[in-house]
C-alpha cells in the first residue's frame, strides 16, 4: 500500500468523522450503516454504525483532532496558536 493511498484513506476517514459528527442524529442504529461495519488493520481505522473509530491511540487522536470543542468560544480566539498559523497563511480575502 503506497503512502499516497494511506494519506488519501486517512483524509477520507477524517472527512467521514466530521460528517458523522454533524449528521449523527440522521444515522440511526437501523440506518444506512447498520451491518456495514469494517476495520482496516493496516491503517488502524474502522467504521462502526456510521462512526469512524480506531483501536490505536495515535489514529484515534487523528480522528478526533478536527472535531470542535464543546463550550463557549472565547473572544480571544485570535490569540490561539492554531488561529495565528492560519492567519499567517491566508488573509481575510483568501479565506
């Protein structure tokens, strides 16, 4: 399996993680994903009832990293390291 394929697969599962968190109410236990679970031992990524998961701690971190944090967004978000990095790359018009 090539590195490019692995990166593509991780990106696909990451996108699925974002979509599944957004649409978790729409994917019921008897929904389209029921009985379509799978797990890829090589990539350490799987899907159970429409939600991506991993038994590997490192991959679990990658899957959960793009998820939003619950709670109030503070007004000082512009001082956060991740926001500063994005602002240094994209200006407001490009964003």
